[in-house]
C-alpha cells in the first residue's frame, strides 16, 4: 500500500508546528512534507530546535504545484488573506485541503470583506468549502475537498452553545460572549502585544465588538443551530501560552430548567470522544484540557435573573486549531477519529 | 505636634503589607505599628524579607486594646468574618477604623448572612459604617469613625458603572459583569488554587453567580446609582499576581449615543486624580495601572445590538484595597488626597 | 496472555499523575491501579479534573499487600522517607518496584542519614537497589527487582558530565554545578515557596551546598564515571512549571580540545534515543525538551581560562522523573525502550 | 531659583521609561524633556499608555543640540553603539551626561571593539568618563561630566565581589559567575527571544563566555578591587519581567573563615542605603528587591571544597539601570542620595 503523503503549508507558524508534532506520532505513519515559501531550503529545526532529530525530512520546501500534487492531504496554515490566493490552484488540481485560516469559513463574500477587510476568495470555493466543526459536520467532512477549519474562539463558543440553540433553550438575541485566550493564539510573528514584557503579568481586552470571528459564529448558529443570532463578543489576552476560556451569557427561555440544560448537553455529547460535560456550577480551568483535544463545558444558572452562564475551555492550538484539523483529516480519510490525537491533558 | 500613629491589624496579609509599604513613604511620616494576633513577637521581615531594613519598628505586636487606643487610625486587614468580632471593642473605645474586609459593607445583616454564610456584625456598626468608595462618599468619609473599604471587584465595577446608572444611560436590569483577577486577590494563605503549578499557565472561572461581592455592588447601585440592579456576575482567576479587569455589558437606554457615554464619564471624573477615562474602543491592559492607584475606564458600543461594553482596570492591591484605604485615610485626616499614593504605574 | 498490571503508589503527586498519563497511552495497554493511603475511595479526578473520563479505573485504592501483589510492576511515588518503610514488605513479597523517591539511591546508609536527616532504609535493599540512570545501567535494570530512579537534578547533571569524567577530559575536583528548576519539582504539597504570589515573577536560590542530591551525583561519578568528585552545587527555583537547566563548570585537563569534547559526547550518545548533543556554543532552552523525555546537551569552552561550561536541559517530570521511570520499566520488561514515551516536545 | 531641567535621550526604551517614572516623583521636581529621534512629535503615552495623564510634557522631542543645551543633566538611554556618536557633541557643549549604554564603560578602546564588535568612542571621552558604580566612585561622580552607568549584570556581580577582592579573601583566578536575568533586560525591541511564546515557561542559557559585560567587570575588579581577574561568565534568561540573580563561585584564600566574609561584607556596606547584607546561607529571591534600588547579598561556604558561593539580587531596571543612574545624578547634583528612589520593594 502506498504511503500516506501529507503536506503542511506555512509550516513555521504555531499551528503548523503543532500539526507536525501530531502527525509525527500518528499511527498511520504519514510522510510529512513541510512547505514554506519564505524559508525554503532552511531546516525547521533552525527556528524550532525542539524538533531536532525528530525526522529526516525536516527541510522546508518551496511551495510548487508539481510537488504538492503528490500529497494525499494538505493542511494550509498560511494566514488569513493568503490562502485566498494560494489554495485555488491546488484545489483545481484536485488536492484535498484543510485550511486553518479564516478565508473559506464565511459563505457570504460580502461578510468576509466587511469583517476581514480583504478581498474574498473565489465564490466557487467559498461554496464548496465544508465548515470543519468536527462534531457537527461529519458527513460533509467525509466527502469534502476543502475544509475550512473553525477559528479558535468559535470552536469553544459553538461547542457550548449549539446544543442549547438547536433545542431552543436560550434566547438567541440575548447572547453575550466574553472570551479569553492565551498568547499563542496571536501567532509566532513579532508584535508589540506579544513582546514578553508587554504580555506578561497583564490581562488585556482587545477587538471589542470587532473580532472577525463574530460572523463565523453567527453563520454557524444560523446553519447548525437554526437560530438567528446577533452576538455581543469581547476578547481578552491572558498571560499564558495556551488555552481559551469562553464565558457566555444568555436568557433562558420560559420553562427551561437547569436539569434540562444538563441533560441536553450530556445527551448531545455522550458519544463524543472530545467533549466532556460537567455538572452545573463546576469551576473549569484551561489547564484541565491543555495538551489535549478536549473541550470541557459547564454552566451556572443565575436564579435571580433567569440568565444562564455557560462556559467552556479548550487548548487553542489543539481543539482550537491543529487538533481539530487532524480530527477532520481522520474523518476525511476514514481513520479512527482519535488517531494521533493526545487523549490526556498534560498537567501540571 | 504629636506624631501620627497608625496601626495595621492583620499586617501579614497582602493588603497589610502593601499598606505598610505605602505608609512608610507617606509624607506625614506616621509611626506605624503592626499587629498580628497569631505571630506576635515575630519580625515581619521573617515572612516578608523584602521589608528588611525598612523600619526599626517591624516587630509584630499582639493586639491589645490598651496599645491600640493610642492609634489615630487603625487599618484592619483581618479576613471577613473576623473583623465582625474584632472591631466593635475598638470602635467603642473611639478609635477610627478603616476595615478592608467585607464585614461592614452591607447595611442589611440578612444579606450579609446569606452571601457570606456567617453571622453578621452588630447592627449598630453596620449602620455607622461608611462605604469607602472614595470618589463618591468623600463627605461621609471625612466624618466617619468606621469605613468599610470596598471590595476589589466592586471598586473596578462601580467606578465604571455608577456614572452610567446615575445618569440613566443603561438599563439596570440588563447588567452582566465578567470580572477577572490576578492571584494576589486570593490572599497569602495556602490553598490548592494558589499553588503555583495549579495557577500558572491556566485561566479559571469560579464562584459563578455566587460571589459575595454581588450584594455589595447592588447595594451601591441602589444607594449611589439610584438604580435597582440585579446583576449577573462571574469571576475568573488569571495567571498574574496583580490586576483586575472587569468587562461589563448593558443595554443602552433609548436615545443614548456613544458621545453621551463619553461625555458623561469624562465630566464625571474630570476632577478626579485617580480615574482616567479613555476614548471609545481603546484597548486596556491591567499593566497600565499596575503599581498605581489608577482606575482606567473605556467602553465600546455594539451598534448591531445596541449593547454597551464598559471595561475598567485597576491594581487590586492598590485601588482595589490598600491604595483606596490610604486614599480614604487621607480624606479622613484632611491630608492631600494623593499623599503617599504612587501616582505612576510601574511598567514594565 | 495475561494483561500487564501496574500499580502506582502515591498516585496523587505530580510524578504519579504524570506516570498515569504516560501509562494510559502505553502501547502495551497495561491495567493501572492507583494507590493512595490517605485518600482511598476518592476518585483521582476530584483532585485532577484533567483526568476526567480517561479511565474507568480512577478510584484511589488503599495500599494493601494482598492487592498490590497482583501487580507486575509497581511505581512508588511516595516521598523520600516514606518509601523506606513502605517498600520492604512489597519487595519481600517479590514485587518489582521502581521507586521515584531518594531512599534507595545511596548505597551508604550513613551518607543517606547525613544528607536526608532521616533513618536509612534496610541495608539489604540499599544493596539490592539498581540506580536507574537508564542510559548507563541497562543490564542491571533488566534484572533488577528494585530500581532507585534518579533525582531530577542528578539526571540532568550526570548525563552531561559522565562522558567527560569517564574519558578523563575534565578535572573532577574542579566541578561546580549551578542548577535551576521549575516549580513542579517541589511537588504538589502546599508551601509558602510554592504559593503563586511568592513564586511568580521571582527567581530564588535555595539549599546552597546542602541539597540531598549532592551525594547521589558524587556516588554516580565514582561508580559510573570512575572519578572521585566533590562538587559545589547550588539550586534555584525558576518561575515556570516544568524544566531543569543545569550549568556545569570544570577545568579541562591538559591537551583536551573542544573537538574532543564534542566527539566524546556525540559518540557516547549516538545510539541513544533520548539524548541530543548540540554543537559547541549552542544556546539551549528548557522549552525545547518540555513534554518529552529528551535531555539536550551543549557546551562552551572559555579559552581565556581553559574552563569548560557544559549545560543540559530536561523536563523534570519526564526525563527527570516519570519519563525515566517508564523508560526503566520498558527496559525491565523487554519492551521497546521508547514505548509510551512522548518523543516530540510540546512547543509552544 | 531656576528649575532643574533634565533630558532623557532614547526615552522610549525600558530604562528611559523607568527613569521618567522616577523623575516625575523626584522631590526636586525637575522639568523633564523626552527626546527620541525616531518618534519626535509623538506622545509617549501612545506607546506607553500607563503614562497617560502623568505630565503635560509627554511629547517626544527631536534631539537638537540647541534644545538639549538647556538641560542641567541628560540621561542617555540610546543603545550601545549609538551613544558613541551621539554624545560627543553634547559633551563638547558642556552638558553633563549619564550614559546608560556600554559605550563609555571600557577605558581600553581595543577591548571595546573586541567585545562589542563596533568602533570605539573617541579616546578623549573614554578617558573622561567616570564609571558610575555609585557606592565605589562617589567622589569622581560628584565631579564627572560624563558618567558611564554600569551594566545590569556587572552591578549585581561587582557589589557582591568587590569587598571580597579588595580584602584578598578569594582567589581572583578562580572566579566563575552564573548570572540570570528577567526579560526586561533584553529591552523593548522585538525579537524572537522576547516573543512571549518563546520566553514564557522556559529558561535559556545564552552568550556563554561571550557577554560584553565580561571586560567591564574585569576592568572594575582591577581598578577598584585591585585584582587581576579572568572570569568565566554565563548568562541565562528567566521567564519574569524584572530581576537579576547572580551566583558567583570562588576559592577562599587560606585562613579566611565564614565570619570574616560576613564581617567584611557587613562593614563594607553598613553605611550604604541600598545594600543589604544577609547572614550566611540565607536564600534570596529577586522579588525581595523588585521595584526598589536595593542589592541584597548573601553567601554560603562549601566546607567540603573550601569554595565560597556568593549571590546577589537586584531589580535590573532600577539598581541595574535607571535607579543607579538616578542615584548617580543625586550624587552629582549634591541631592540627598535616596531622593526619588523607591526605598521599599513592591511585593507581591
């Protein structure tokens, strides 16, 4: 049997490196090729010394259609705005692509241009792209040629809210999400906000009501959750490397009890490997999922106001990026869904 | 002129140590006596070596009424539930006390017992106590014998919301606060959640809808803000030592514009030393107030929903505890309000 | 074939939890029983919520000889001073034990009592114990009934120095080691020094010239390195959870060149899975081995003084504790040496 | 009386900002002008929002000789290699300058060029410059036109070693220093090593035997310590913002006892405001000096080898940079030496 060939475009970002780590331990033992237009010829261990000795194939290759055509699956970790131009030639050549950027997530190109402030990708591929929220789109993911892997925040938010929206338990117009992320979510590029002395010992609020993940979530609430949602959304930068905690607030609909909430979440996810539903009022910490592909969910009912607080935690580089992307590849290729995904969080 | 004599009860907690630091640099050069029932006879530098050589008066004294009567002002940093019994004898002896615990903040003893799950302090002193939100209660603070210094979260929340509530700009029943604090807010005592390996590299949510600061804020919204509020309130532990960031969500009332919000905040605080109002959509970080007595405030209007996001940052040990307490002492004693308070944040 | 049965004593410490994580992913799929005398009946997920849903066998069991006799291998993660009394009955019952504490590392009971300030374990088992420095004692480890797993600091130090001592490249009497460790090395128990507010944003020096790991290293230098060493040794606590960096200084012996140093290290470890030798003057960081069983080694020659600086990094909970213990189990049981050991560091 | 006019060149670096903070609270109430060639016209609060509202004079000015001539003292926080060209015109115009870069520290221009790998500054000013180690060069500092403020590492190292070298207690040829610094020492400019995800949760060793601070310390050991020293020196980056801990190793000279060490250090510094000598074997932490101008010193005798371990901690931005510079200004101008210097560390 021919060996499985996998390519990673934009391999020198954090998601790319994390994918490489996962793929190197994948039981299907794929041959992995690392592509990087800007650094071809370099060895990835120059920038990432932790990878020294891991593989004999650690030289970064220039992206060429000829070369990449040999791949069975390609993960694109190029930034939003780049995969728009980069991917269509690959897709036209018939390559199956899992894109970790935001470019192919929104079906409505006007919405993309409004929130991303960049020209949208070609309509054809916007249309073809399957939104890779693994637990909700398995059947389409199996058949997909192009998967738009969900954003980190949207993963944490949707996994907690979709069961409640689908079952009409909360008022879709009351939704407010207060999301918090570790620094790795901002990527490997240098910026003032990722300078250690700025980020360390400081919590920041940023992109209030303006984050490009807002339309992605609202689209999904409509398509998967069958609910028209306009959500208030704030994001915060937390002095830690990995982890997202999303705290969501919504009005309960009449007649909904805390037991109904619990049963709904529980039943919705009881056969899912990567979702752990906790009982009401369970405090959650990002370190209880760190290094794993888990999303942990709990909630609290404020009896005085009838408002529900739902909250979830993920590792942004795993469930929020590379882990979910690999999960999607497993689904696409018919592998065991948990193959190559670390099941147990690393603590401490 | 007789020297100013100041006592600190519970001097070995973080607020106590911070107060001591501030008082040692106070231009009135007070004589400071450190009281600690459990460690009398010890020198505070055994536990806090950073204080070595600061003062010749660093021995912890047993709390005796005789001794403490000599003090002009006493700060009590004993924990909630302790000052309830500890303070009445001092107060009856005529001593002026600034209490940093929660015991005397709530006027309604039933409310105290419900949220603190402890017996309430004597009604007389609940009634006498002045809530020490410096910017709002100056006149009463001047005359007060007992000041109930506000909680750390309530300080950040009230300073941002009170101008909006007082001016009827936001719907009081729509209020949701998502608050985040560094670890020093949990105090110096040992607990699993303050163990480095648990707290580091992890963000946690805790006490959802059950934090004892909820009734304190609602009481203040009613008394100072003239608004009946029932607020949903969540708290989070952030892997950093100092800092609180509070993110608040509320529906704007009809006709209120972003300009009105800005002008209201700006005018409300234009003569205040310790409040800095920023323009709409300014990202804020806790490190921009760290080491100072500032509260920085900004806001963002979500035009799609008509909801307002207001957010504020403080140093929880200064503006949220020792700094505000000293501010209150300055007001009480007729000193310059900024005396002994570090005006400039320490960054990086 | 009967299933492999493995017990972990003291399962609620950091090494115990890390071993459990590794064993749950071990390809031999062992049945793991968690023992804890103080918390029997509890579920380990109460204290360690990251383990929720990992296994159906997560209840902590009381330590009974009857029960533990069924185990093929037992890891003891009880603290130093406890395994001294705990292990002999198990050993007499014929159980194979890998002890992660310091009790059985020193052959000389007087030395143990001097440095540990506790009564030494029975001579018989001190004598029987095999020092589990995997790369150096493979043959004895295969046959051993009792393995004394090396300390965290000694692992980092010995792996870097033994090749140089064995080959007479450095002056054994000139050795000075300046070692630095993350907080997890101090364990899960609560103490002032592991309180977040004390440990965070602070580097400390502790146990100068008095660390109990000193005789362990010197014994090994004599036995394995054939060198009588008296080493000056300092330890530092670094504000991070995982990682050890050891910086070692020694005078080069006459005629030794930097090329000889490199070739010696390189050849010594070229067939070792878990040791990566870097070229001279390569900067090393603990994060390049974090989450893996690697020890990375480099060095720098100070031409002005003829002194050699050798330095190594490990993950203290893996190569410095649970990882090395599992490596030893793999050797003992004839498994592939890398089985169940994460090969790729987790970065970022 | 004319107001004191002070200029800060390179005001947007960390030392510049720290100096500005100190000067704004200085009792002499100087008028401070901030110079920045690259950002003139900008307000410093754009980059450093913590400074909002502190001063009406926060606009960055272009560096012009005309303007700067009005200053009584100028602090230069331009990087090494820049002040070489920048300062001579100012000096020739008669301005008193305190330079925080390395350019004027070495008397021997060949040594400068060897270690800094840049052309040396003019001999005249190398010769004129006074090395600003405040405790040792007071008399020259008073008269100096140009002060070369010591490097951060050299400050911590020299304060601990000079008394021992001057009194012939340790063997100068046996000296090894293992130094560790927080990230702020690397400055505000963006680099891979200061990216949060690289620096956080990781300890690194860098510039082994090649740090440009080596000749600075050796020059001082010769001039002030009357000892010809060739020192082995390693530096480490610690995941914290502020703080240096230097661990030094030396052979005791014959007849020297631990009591002699203690008395020497104690007597040497008993009249110094900013040096705290601790008893033998006292563990030290960087947080016990953080936010202050203190240098804390302790030591440990290894009786088995006759080696002395001396260690010291400073805040690298205060005693290691801006604090010492201000101390020097106070000496120069005849002010109280502690004026404007925070005496009490900020903890936690």
